[in-house]
């Protein structure tokens, strides 16, 4: 078994695609529409469609512009080479940082939190080893707000 994707229901598909691509640096991998059942899907990720990378599925049910969060949802977690730099890039791109980068309470792991346009929480977990990995997977300069320079 392997992890395929996480699905979030969103009120405005284009607004959410813009946030996840422009602010978080994900790539839009594919979209589909189902007029019969009145919904649209967008799949995003960091792996460029690599089958070994989990994806984020955004589901937009036509005519529904907001959802209740519920008390069971926690957050999505993303590894970043430098959480401090990622927060600065996210803020510069118009994203909302709701917890600045710093050590987790009672530990030394550096984390931060951002919120997407629908209110979903995204945890950034600093993983310095990702900096070496990012250097070997060349991306256009400035294309990935989460990538450390």
C-alpha cells in the first residue's frame, strides 16, 4: 500500500488552485469536471505527477461556497528545508501565516502554520535534509515558495 492523496472540499476552486500553486509552490497536475454530478476536481502536488508522491485533491461541489470544518480535521503537514524562509516567502506571496516558525512546544523541531483560503491549516515542518534534495531537483527560481534558496 501507499498513500495516494488527501481530499479537501473547497468553495472556490480557482482561488484554492491559486493559493496552492502561487503561495505554496505546488504544481497543478490535472483537473476534471463532472457536470452530471455537479463537481470539479483539481489534483496538485510537488512531485510533478511522480507516482511515488502523494497528491492533494481539491473538490469543488457546484453551488456550495463554504463548508463546516468539523472538529475532527487537524492539518496537512509539509516538509520544508527552512521554515523561517518559507514563512517569509508565503507572506510575500499573500499567504496567511498563523503561527510563525519556531520550535514546537516541548521540543526542538521547528514548525509553522499557514491557513489556506478555506480555513484549512497547513503545518510546515523544517527538514534541513530537503535542501540537498531540492538542489538536485532543479526548479525555476522563485517557482516554489517553500524551497530554501
